[in-house]
């Protein structure tokens, strides 16, 4: 009886932690992709109005957020993989779950997609840590790839067991969700710029110059 109780507890823990790890992973990807879009594609024009010092501070904050998000995504991915391996193999303990990980990675579509996502996230993190300015668009693409590949874990893939319009639509939906994070970052950046009277004046002048 104690063994059955322990098994039920382990199963309950897995059922709780699996969606939690998956949710943390996706949320971290949303954060990284949205912030990357903002800092490299949206913000540069407005940062010119902020002055070198303020622009550097805002960019630094965004880059720290992006790196933290990518690191969180990697840890969540590892946790998700371990829990999924345990669930797929019906492992009795942690040792059995870890032993099942290679088979999950090599022999399942879940493992293939997760491997590609992990490599994309890791590569983006390396580029941002070593050459943040030189490979800015590559880091955006890698984060976007990791996010779009999340569609491979969705019902869209399970229904068709392969490429389909529904799967592509799911991938675009995920990218749009990540891009919406860009708007939140933009609002915060505008507030930072507005805090300085000189920046507010420059911003107003810029808006007047661009009005028809």
C-alpha cells in the first residue's frame, strides 16, 4: 500500500509539473523573442532621440531581460524533457527517467523538435553573450525559430502527424504572440524616455517633423 501511495504521489507531481515546465518554457520564449524584436527592429529609431547614455541604459536592460529569458527557457526545457521522458517510459524512479531521455530525443517527434528548439535557444544565447551587436538579426531568427517549432508540440501536429496548413497557422500564431510582447516593451521604453524633459522635447520635435 505505501508503494501505491508513493506512485500516485509521483504521478500527481508529474501531471502538475509537466504543464508548468512547458508553460515556463513557452513564456520565456515569448519574452525573449518579443524583446529581441523590440530592441533590434523597433527601438533603434527612437533610441536615437534618447541620447547615448539613456539609449545604452535601455538597451542594456533589454539585453539582460533577453539573456535571462533564454537561460530560463533552457532550464525549463531540460525539466520538461525529464518529465516527459518519465511519463513516456512510465519510469518508476529518477534513474529510469534519465535513462529514457536518449530514446525520447532520438526516436520521437517530440524529442526532435525539442532538440532543435534547445539548439536554437543555446545558439541565440551564445550570440547575444559574445557578439550582441554583430549577430543581432541572427539572434532574432533563432529565437523565432525556437518559438515557431513549439507548434510541433501542439494539437495541430497531432491531428495531421506532419506538415499541414493548420500546423503552419499555429506557428504563425505563436510568432504573433511573441511579437505582441514587443508592444509591452515599447510602452515601457516610451515611459523611460518620457521621464527626461529633454527627451520628451526631442520626441515631440520628431513627431512634428514626421507629420504630413
